[in-house]
C-alpha cells in the first residue's frame, strides 16, 4: 500500500482539526501554527491522526514551575508531541488492562512493549520549525523597514538582514517562529518567508549577538524579554530524530525508539534545504555512535496545494494566546485541552501551581501516566526494582535515570552532536507525584 501524499496527510489533519470544539481556536484576527502526528498502517493502507498541537508561545525562565505543572514550551510541534505521549500511554494501559494489542504488544520475555512493525508515524506542520530551519543560506532581498539593520557579513555567514526585536519590558513573551510578531504591522505578512529566526544563540560572550543568523547552530526559543530555557523546534525535532520522540520515560517501557518516517510541511517548500540541514544535515560527520539510537533521515515533503485556515495573513495579525492539544483517545478522557501561559484555560490564579491547573500533557501528569503503568504491571517494577510503595515518592529525574541506555547516549550526543543544549536547573526535575 502506498503512503498518502503530504497533501493527503495535511487534508486529513485539517479535517480532524475542524471537528474539534471551537473553544480555544484562534479568533478572526488571530493566527496559530498547527502540528500533528499521523499513524499509518502499512498493512491496511489506512492513516489516522493521533495527535494535534497548536500554539506559538513559550514561558520565560522566571515563570518555570518546579513541580512540572506548567507547560514551558507551547509551540505547536512540542504540544503535538506531548499529545502523542498521552496517546501512547493510553494504548499501553489498554494492553495491560484489556489485552488490546492493536498498536503495542507486550513482550513478556523482555518486559517491555513493542509497536506493531507495520505501523509508522508521520509529522505534519503548517510552518517551518523555529530556529535553524528558518535560516536560508542565501543572499536575500532587502526589506524596507526602518527597524532592520544589517549583520556584518562574515565569509561563513549567510548574507542576511534582520529585524530588530523590541526587548523592552515585555511580560508577554510571544514566540512567533520568525520572531516578527511585534513588528508585523510594518512588514507585508508572509508567514512562509522564513529567512530569519528570532531564536537565540547559546553560550555567547558579551560581544556576540544572540540574534546572529549563524547557520547550523542550536538555539533557545524566540521571544521577547527573558531568554527561555526551551530549545528551538528545529533543535527539538533534530533531537527526536536521533533519540525518537518517545522521550526518556517511555523509552523505559518501549523496546525501540519511535521515529517519524516523513516530515510534511504545508507551504514552506522554499526552505527545503534549510529544513533538511536543521533536522539532520548539520550533524552529519559529527561522531555519535550507539546501537539503539541512530540519526534518522526522514523524507521531507511539502504540501503546496492545501492551506491552513488559521495561518498568519492580512486579517490574522496576532498570534493566538492559547495552546491547544488533542489526542485520539475516548472523549470521556477529555482528549481536547486548552492552555494559556502553560496553565489549563479557565484555571483561577489561586489554582496556579496546583495539579488542578495542570493540563494532562504537563510533565507532572505524564509522569502520573508512566507511574500508573508501573503500578499495574508488577513485572516492570521487578525489572527496575521499584517497590509499589515508592511509586509516588520517587522523583521525576530519578525515573528518567531508569532509561540508562537513553541517558548514556544523550551524554555522548551532547559532547558533539548537541553541544550547548540548555539543561534545566536540577530543581525543576526534582518533583514527585506526592509533592
Ligand atoms: Zn517553535
């Protein structure tokens, strides 16, 4: 059976998105970015949308939550991936409780779950990921705006103009991927004209400019005001492309990492080379050897004939303040979630920083899902020598350390492949479900 085209996948995703409630979606003058994950059954030739994320925001360093209750990063790509994790946990629970092995199967010999070999995953997104993928390595035309200034050309740098970001005391950190949300009124709206990233370089001296459009570099997310600790989506996609999108906790439960077979972008074809560079080309030749994780080379495709109805344009000038996530689980489990500044929409200020204000895709609640699997599967507890009484006391970072191969490979990768990746302060990973 043939894999659906990028257009077909995007159509499928937009159809699913239209069926979601109107609450939380952008208003008439707001735009957003949508990312989604489609699962394709190669045996049956069927595809289904399993996770959707919409959003453009990222909370600053000062607002990070030490209990894993607030979403740091609400860019669409990241929300879609977190929604996928929620979907996977749901399926793993079904394997244990109902022996439903439609997607994952229990391997009792190796005490882990295996995905059915004829299933694979595809990523769909309506914009070029922020960070490295946004920088085209070519000279570009000058845009007439009084706010831009020219970067000194260096032989190894692409010849680029950049737009100056207003950094003055701005509480609300808009993280439009191309960083131009605050000067949008001065420029022709051109969401796919991604020749500039507002994402910031890391590890600089005082003389260096965090906004320099150096190609191939890792960056933190764009945003006004305080730097965020979240890496750009280009960097996160690159990481998932080596370690899989399941992350450390699910890596403990799964036999193999899960990779995207294809990355599909709506429009953005002019950024093809930059996207490929950001996802894997920039790391080719850097030493990185492990048996379990491999640098994956997904097929990168473009859907040119479809349009996302909430994309940035003349009428939709403001980035939507909401983050949306959805995964393909039964409606009584509330698959559709809306967040504002990383908290559940509608949560009162009083509830901020409590589990009641936390969305299901927060670190805290995904840890809860992970622990629930250990609670119902004694063989896993035996394998990792965890007593059921300890389950709620163990800290998030202690659980992550159970993924030994993953952690060892990550340490290795950081020496070369992902050097300068930001580390969250340890106190942000010290929470337990008990706290
Ligand atoms: Zn992003």
